[in-house]
């Protein structure tokens, strides 16, 4: 299976034990790549997979069936933007000449954060360089984007609209001329 996928799927669960059962069901249901399976804040568990649209859809469906009452939320994004995966993995390195305005979106859930990130990067020419999911932030998610002020503003608005429609928007910010220190960990 390639390292680039055209779909992403996720299940968020209220039980860690159920998380292992769901993870197994998802992997047995279809040819997907397990991207993340771990505990997250508030005693929850998340399983994230990538693959082709049909496989991810089947995998998430099987996982949701196995979850029973432990299912909090689920997600399938077909044709996910390729920037989402490296931002989730924390493998994006910025170059000094690519740093511009800074956009920040924060959501109450990981599922909403991933959906918002995908919507944001599909809107304009920005670089999604961080998508932090749930660890040490109370189960929330946040993302960091950079680009021109106009592009970052458009991306943040699109992501905020998607997250807001799910009732999960915590905050959105655009910093037009951020100090270089705000990017220190990513350059």
C-alpha cells in the first residue's frame, strides 16, 4: 500500500478496551493502513486509517458496527487533501521563505479538527504544517497554517465554517505578521 492515500477514516471511542476491538475490526474489514491508534485525553481512544475511498468506508463501517455504544464519532473524508497526513504525523518542516501569516483553528474534537483542516487546505494556497490531535489538550484538536494573509484568512474561514457546522469550533485566529519565534519549532 502506498504512503499517499486518497481517503482518511477515523473512529473516536469512549472506551479504550473497545478501541482495540474496533481497531481489529477495521483492519480485518478492508485493505487500509493504520495511521494512528492510541488513547487520547479524557480516557478516549481513536483509530485513524488511510487508503482508497471504498476500503476506508468499509473499514470505518465495520469499526462503527463493532463499537456499539462506545462510538463517539466517526469520519470518512474521500479525496482528502495530501497535506493532512504529514501535518497529522508532525513531519512538515517549513523553510524561512515559505513563512507568512499564521492561521490557527481549534476544535472540541479530533474528527471536527480533521474535517476543518481538509476544508481549509482545499480552499486556498496555504501550507498546513501542524494538526495536533487530542494529546495533552483535553481531547481537542488544533491546526496551524501559513501563507499570504488573504489565503490564510480564506482557509481559516473555510475550516471554521466546517467545524462550526459540527458545533465544535473553539477558536479561530489569523496573525498577519507573526514574529519568527512562533515558527521556531517548525523551521
